[in-house]
C-alpha cells in the first residue's frame, strides 16, 4: 500500500451554527455514506451554541457504529468562567474519547493524557511541536498558514500523527466580540443566534468591493476555500498522512469521495479537480499559503 492510499481523511468540527435537524441529518449521512476515518465533533466557535445540542450522543453513536473514530473538539477561545466550565467538562470525557484542544487552557487540563491539538494553536517550529508532543499531543493538526518548507521540517521530527486542512474556508482569527451580532446591530449577549442565517459564514468585502473574508460569529475565516488537492502527493511523501476536510453547506459526501478516489488512485488530479469545480461551481479556491505567497492566491491550478 503506497503512502497516498494509506492516508486518512478526517472531517473537522462544524464551524457554523446549523439548526438541530440539519446537523443531525448531516452527520447521519456522513456516518452512512462518507469515506471518512475520523470525525471531529463539538462546538469550537461559541459556547452559547452548545445550548440545546442534546442530539450529540445520537450522532456519536451513529458515527461509531459506522466505524468512524470520534474526536471531541474544544473551544478556540476561553473567555469567561462558563467557557472554562465547558472545557473542564470536555476534559473529563478524555478517558472515553480523544479530545482535541484548540486553546491552551484545555491543553493544560489534558496534560499527561493522550489528546489531539487543533489548528488554532500556533505550532510553527520543531521545538514547539516537541513541547506539545511531550504534553501528550498524539494527533496534531497544523495551522493552515504554514508553507510547504515548514510542514516538511515539522514532519521530519514529528512523533505524533500530523494533519493538515486540505479543504474548506481557512480559520484566520477569533475574537471575544461577535462580528455577526454587530453586523445586525445586536449585542453579543442578546445575539438572537443571528449567525444561523449564514450556513457558510457572512461574506465581507473590501472597500473596492472584492470578496475577501467571511465572518462566523466570533470567528474570521478566509472567503476562498483552501484546496490542497494537487498538493496531496507531496504532503503524503513528507509523512503527513491525515487530511482534514472542513464541513460546509455543500455535498460533503461527494467532496470526501472525490478526495478519497484521488488518494486511492482511482481518478487523476485533473479528473478530480474538474469534478470538484463542477460540484462547487460558485466557489473560489486557494492554496497560496502552502506555496509561501498570499493565502488567497491559487498557484499551479490543475
């Protein structure tokens, strides 16, 4: 088995505020039909969205019965006691599930236990990688802004399983303020969960009218979807063999199947790229960070 076909696909945590029925149906479909190995599950953007998510145990059970490994993801930003309590509750589940830390507070709570590290924790050099591995990090998703040279250097010394996001809007920033609420003249404490109107985020334009960013509650994302399809062979050759797809309001089963077919050699790069673009005709892609240029650039389009 070559390094491409032995690579694993993961589904990152859902970043957007979808309603309960849509979320449940989405994950049930992923469990039944998507060629995904790991599913990262949980609220990472805003603790307020956790309210009413009593359907998560049903989703976890369905995913596990389908042979998917479930990883529980924590908040990106711990800003008050209620956020900290949510993180403590999540750390308490680490005996039964692998937990992904996206904030240093949760890393501290998980110290000494095997856990995952999300892309929101800055790991830019070998010494930092070693530090988190020594704390118990066994599965580490590197930040999306790292260029190929940095990824290669980290892969050479890693003892953990490294992962990189290869599809979806890239996380850029998190804030204690809610951009979504402010855009609708609402206060964060009375946001009315307005972010649920934008299932893939709210587009932000430059003063010149260029689509530039997307806001998602407290989070800032890239407008363009990161797409490292063409870079998968090089990433696998480096030793990075875990590839993350970030969930969006598109046919994620079709997207995951396209990536899987390419990894397994069932489709060429050109065929896969054409199918992906046909499926997502209105979406713009980028891979600039990987090639050490502006992140919104698309380099070497297949």
